[in-house]
């Protein structure tokens, strides 16, 4: 909430579009609630066959619709799922023909070191065992040129080679790879073509149309895992490093953009409108036009935030436009692009962020392919549910319907606009991706979370009555990994309150969700609005909120008091101002793009963890306990465990570190000390086991080189100015920084909030 309480408290709701089977409707429930109307299996409106009183009132549409046939036997003890108050979300299995199996197209960089390439190949082979056997897979490799590997012939390895310095359109890719409807060279029988053809024919029959014949040439490049596992494994085992010579003072010629464009073109030609993901495994920057992000000479360093701000980065604008064009093609086909970037240097995530964010893909960034961050994340990505199906869905869309007092201002998250104009769309306010009430989500999983923002429309001729209900409905359609088409409908209702009743409005304030929602808004404004002072904007929003809802006497900071529902919010804003999302100093453009992408897709709990990390303390004096995110929490006889979502730090105080180095934990007499050392490691392992992407684990001692990761997150309540010269000799903990502390921040906030000016 950032506007004044009468028109300002903009009602916002975070809708987690979980593609799991919780709250699923039974197989007998065949009616689907689409835009507030019940429709039959064939998506034709149910004709009213009952008396007029046997109708359903639809508050969102302000009309009454006839009840569906399966409501004939309802009673107080036999209610359908839609009428049970606890079931605010109902998921329907739509009566549509089964979609073809998913497609995973691996795009592998071969300009890697031998050991890095070996690990990348090993984990692609490992993923074949993690995928369902009916899943289709393909392989594209790239270095100086692009190779599209044939998987339908086991006698000899074949590949189509395309020049890496060209920008291929979808039509040109189809021509070069012989993906036409009449087939082409090396044409093989295709279960994929049969599945797509059957699905297209069935879908066309439902709508009274005749589906066109399906391209079968793609069967040479995309095959079921059960049929091509041996062939693909052989191809990968025989794959060598890119043979193009690399001078000692130059980078390899790497055509990342062209490989991605060819992969998108291949899937456009044969699998458009169905479940498909591109898995790009890359270990360095693109150095070949188009999509070039850095020159070949090693002396040509990668662009920084300063270069981008001053518009002195040579390749950025052209590269951004190139990747944006590829992203648009992938979005139109409904396909997702995932990037697995493993390099000590930047690889161009900043330029290709639109390909990931608009297609609802994922970034995973690690130091190397041998690092656990890549290995564990890659394994977790292909996890399956209790029904042995992948946890990810595809081809999703989200429709938002509201009652007349609410208008959709926009959404922030991994979506692309469907440009749907409706009465639910705000005409005056736009936050994030607005101007529509429907969005496409190319890839969806249980963790996908969107922020949806609303405008309150209060007609002065017909003011909103206190106690009147407001309604919001989220309609999410998606293709399940099993091939089923599903529709999840979430309906939310709430009562309006009088704008002057601040106590009632404040009682409904969720400070954790509000912090994450405002953080997403701040990041979006930073990236999309030029010359925008984001810190000043955040401060103004916070001051207005506190001035409205705090208890105080005018011009008396000492009387300032916030209710429990608001008490932590200023602290969240303090940490947001200092976070890597808004402070890009000491972060590369690639790292910033990586951090921001997860803030915009994770749920409230994880988003808040990114803004304000948690700290647990372990000592001999008692059980583990949470402590303040403050430098005063550092003690010589204490171990701290910091969780920032992106990395987990186990930090040992001086005394603990000395005892460990002395080997006391190896002495049976000091079993308690051994258990103390093991406890934070066990808790860290439990965190890492559930975290995607797999977080970086760091162990550090007080005053050690890795301690900077902890100190950068702590509140500098004691710095080198306030500690004085005595702190150097006494060993008191303090931080070398000129940043203001939380205490100073709160003092200024109180003065400004209670000011009568």
C-alpha cells in the first residue's frame, strides 16, 4: 500500500499458481468455471432447463447463470466443491485431447575446458534417467558454429552444421533442417509427429475445425528418451571440445545467440503451442555477432553497471534487441528458455534476461559445472511427484476477474501480456505489465508466484458501502506434464471498510507481503524508468504510510508508535534499501539480473528472506536461537548461521575457531563441542536440500576472508566512527562503513512522519 488510505491502500494479492494436485476436483466434476460462467465439456454454455429460481448468481459479472446438470442432486449434505466455503481454490481437469509429451532441447556450449565439458555432458546423460521415458529430447551444440544432432539414426552420428555468425529466422531454420510438411532428408518415423497430429486433430475436431498435417522432419532431431537414450549418450560421449583454434590472448568464438535462435526455430516448427523447454548450458560470453556481449580480445573487459549507465557499453543495446526478438518468438510459441551459466566471469545474463523472464524460465549461476550449485540444482530441476510426473507445467495463462470497484493495474513476475482489454483493466494506473487482465506464463511450477496490483475505483455518485463485498477471481489454465489440460480457479472475497476507520484497515495489513510487493515495484521501476531516484521514492512511500497509520503527537518523535502489524515494516524497508536489488555496487550486471529474477518469481517467505536474511546463533550455553541481524550478534564463543536465500554462511567466533583449530572436537571428552560444531552444519544441509536453486554454502571464521559475506548483511549499529580508538585494542566488533544504522534510520523516519509540515 503506497497511496493514501482512502484511495491508497491499493489492494494487492499475491497469487501462487501452484501446478500441483492439491485441492483437485474429482473426476466426476466436469464443469468449468470460466469468467464466472459454467460451461459444459464442449465449452458451450449450459442452456437453462430449470426454473428461473434454479440459477447461480455471479457477483463478479453482476448476472445470474443457469446451474450445470451435475448440481441436480445437491443438498446441505451433498455440496459440490465450488459451494464448500473452505475450497477457495478448485482445480479442474479439462475434457480436451491429451497433449503430446514434453520436449527438452539441450543446447550445450563446447568452448569449455575439458573437465568442465565432461561434467556438463555427464549431467545431461544423468538427466535422461530422471525424465519420464516418453519425454522427447534433442541436442544442439555450439562453438564457432551450431550443430543440430540427428538422433533417429544409430548407424553413424550425423549433425546439421549452421554458421554461427548468422541470424536465422524460424522459416530459414525449417528450410535448412528440412522441417517442412513433406518431410526431408533422413526422415524417420516419429511418435512425436503422431502425438502432435493426433492432438491437433482432436483439438480441431472439438472446435469444428480440421487440423493441418504435422511436420515430421523434426523426428530426426527430437526422439523419446526410451528410443534415443543410447544414441544420445553415444553422441555426448564422443563429443569433443570445439576444434576452432583459440589464440592465447583471445576468447573462444562462441555463438550463444545463434544456437538459442536455432533451438527456438526448431521447436517453433514442430511443437508450437505444446510443452517444450530449452536448456542452455553455457560457460562463457557470446563473442560472435549477433548477440555479441564482449570482444574477442581478453583485454576487452565485460561491461559494468557504470558502463551501462553511461551508455559506453559497446554491445549492450544491440544484444538486448537481439535477445528480445528471440524471447518474443519463444513467447508466441509458448516455450520456455532456461539458462545454466557456469563461469567465474560474466556470460551475458544481463543481455539474455528477457529470454528467461518473459518465458518464465530459470537462471542458475555457478562458478563452474563442477560446483554443487549446478549439480544439485540440475538434479532438483527434474524432480517428479508421487505420480512419477514432472513438477513443471507449461502453456499457462492467467485471467483476473474483479468486481466493479476493483481494476487490475498490472502484474510483476515471469509473464508476458496477452493484451486482453476488459472492464477489469485499470485505465489510469499501470504497475508492472499492465493494460491487460490476462497474461501468458510459458512455464509454471509449484514455486511460481506473481504479484498482482489493483486500483480502487470509487465513484463519488455511488460510493462504496461499508461492509460491501469485493471479489477477485484468478483463473489459471495450464498443460500438466502428464499431457492433461487443467484449470485452477481461485476466488477471493473481502469486505470494504470505511476509509476513515484506520484501525480496521490497519488490522488487515500484511507487512511481509507488502514488503515483497513494494520490493518488486522498486526493482521494476529501477529497470524500466530512466533517471528514477528509487531510494527517495521508497522513503516517501514509507513516510506517508507511517504518517497515516502510526500513533503519535504532532512534532513529537518520542511519541511515535507503530502497531504490531506495522512495526517490522520500516526494518524491511531499511534492509531493502541496502540490498543487492537496489545497490548494484560490488555486483556485476549478470549478478544483479540473477538476483532480481528470483525476487520476481519466489513466494513471500523466500522474497522476505532475500530482503532481510535470518540469523541463528549456536552456543554452549543453550539451544539454537534466532538473533538480530546486527553486528552486536557476533560473539567470540558463538556460531552464527546466516541464510540469505542465495547463500548460507556458517560463521565461527574467534574462540570457537581457536578450539576447532586446536582439535578439541576430536577429543572424546569434548563431545558437546563436537555436537556444537555439527549442529549448524546439519541445519545448513537441511536448508540446502530444499532450496532451488541450490544455495552457495560458505564457512568462515571471525576476521576471515569470507566473513565479508556476513558483515555486508548486518546492521552497522557499531561502526569505526562510533566505536572509537578503544575498539581496536579491546577487540570489540564493529564494521568499517559509512552507512547509517537502523537506529539512525528510525530516528529520521520518526521526525519526518510526525512533522506538521
